[in-house]
C-alpha cells in the first residue's frame, strides 16, 4: 500500500465527489492532485476524466481491483508501430481512472508516451535517462499527469537516445531501472514501462525491472515474425537476470474486422499463446490515433469510441487476472 505521497501530493486518497463508487472501500478512492499552481487549469481536464468514467462505466459497477503489491509490467515488442505506446498510455489511464495508482515509465527516446500523456519532455527536463545513467531517484523525475488523478509519468527526453550506448560502460548496466523502481517502493499499483522498438539495453533494463511482459501484437500478416527473438531474449533474461519474469499478457491491437486476415492472425495468436491472450481485442479506430495530437488518451478524448471501450475492457481483464493469479499464489 502506498505510504507516502508523491512530492506535493496528499498522502491519503480522498473521495471524488462525482465519481461512481466502487464496491468495497478500496477501489473507490480518488487521489486529489490539486496543487496551487495547477488549480486554474485542472478543472476542464478533470471534468473530462470524470465524464470518461461515467461513459465507460455508467452504473459504476465495474471495479478494477487493486493488486496486493505493485505489478511492474513491461510493454515490449521489438517491432515499431504495433501499438506499444498506445497500449501503455490507454491502459494506464483506464486503470488510473478506476482507482489504481499508476506510473508510466517512458523508455523510448522518441518520448511518445510522454507526448501522449501531455507530460513535458523537452531537453533539460529531468527524465528516465537521469535515473538510468546518473542514478537520480525516480521520485525526482516522475511528473503527475494533468487531469488524471493518481497517474504519473517518468518522461523520456531525447537524451535517452544516447543511453543505449552509455549504459554499456555503466556498473550493473542491466539493472539500473530495476534499482530505480525498487528504490521507490509502495507507491503504485501498476508500473507500466513503454519499451523502444529494439532489444537493446533499454529493453533489457525493462525486462529486468518487470515481473510481467505484455506483448501487443498487431493483427497483420507479419505479426508473429520476430516474436521468437523477443521470447528468446525474455528467456535469457529469466535465466540470468530475473527469474520471476514471465509473459503474462498478449493483446491484439489494430484489429480490422473487415479483413479475413485479422481473423486468421487472431486464431494463430490464440493457438500459440492460449490463455495469455486477452479476450479484449483493440480495433483499428481513428479516434485512437487522433487522441495523442490533443495530448490525451482515447479514454478521455472520446470515451464512447470503440477504441476507448476496448482498452477499458482490456484494463479490466488485466486487473482481474492479476487478482486471480494472486489468489492462486496465496492458495
Ligand atoms: N487501435 C488503433 N487504431 C488506430 N491507430 C492506432 C491504434 N493503435 C495505435 N495506432 C496508431 O499506430 C501508430 C503506432 O502506434 P504506437 O502505439 O506508437 O506503436 P509503437 O509504440 O509500438 O511503435 C500510432 O500512430 C498510433 O496512433
Ligand atoms: Mg512507441
């Protein structure tokens, strides 16, 4: 359980007056993110967040149960453009809007997750590079995401582009991120790490820091090609650096139901990965791709869109599966 607030944040969650309440006291909490400097620009975004919750979950019956301990999930696929960043951002917002405390770590020098969450990440902003290379504590670089209570982001600036090479000569180069995250315990229900499209040291750092890997797979012809390489890397990291690591979740993205191909890819992926594949599938949806240019997730940009409802379902499934896995571990 979180013991301490982020800098400038209240220590204990307070109830949001207008949010639907959850079932049992824990899930229905709302962390006030108000700070004096942001008060005047908070309301519109906060209103949008509340509207999103009401549209996605009108009866207030859906809860996304909080895990007993932090789930560190690495969103990885060395292919570019398969929906890693979109998935990271939208799952993070969906979970945060439903009572979870979430940290997004942007580990791609492109900084797309930072852009998508509208978190400043121009040169000079303390970022994940400072944590990896200079050993800066995570709490010094995490920024609150405007309008989304209990969501924070460690941004990536262009500095991170050099990290892949600079890390080579750094002590404990594979476990810098793991250290930064464990050095900052208890604050979050979820830490979602958005990986770059490569299998270099940045991705290795994410795999060492995480317990779970979430692989987004785009429903297109070459979907499974190259995945073996990712799985091999995951196995190597498990053998040598992080025995707890597992591929827990596969998410099908950019599904176009007008094509037979998408259906075939879905069958292939389900045959291959079985129960790891979420039932929820993310359709190709123009609202999803528009949202980042407004500095928003699709969850708040257009909560009624199929993109938003699908990510909402995916987040719910992830939360529930986590609770089931906990229960079987404790049994
Ligand atoms: N479900 C979707 N529907 C439509 N466009 C999408 C969807 N998911 C992602 N995109 C778009 O596809 C592009 C690549 O997605 P992105 O999440 O950046 O992939 P990655 O992080 O794996 O490189 C982006 O322009 C994004 O807006
Ligand atoms: Mg990306």
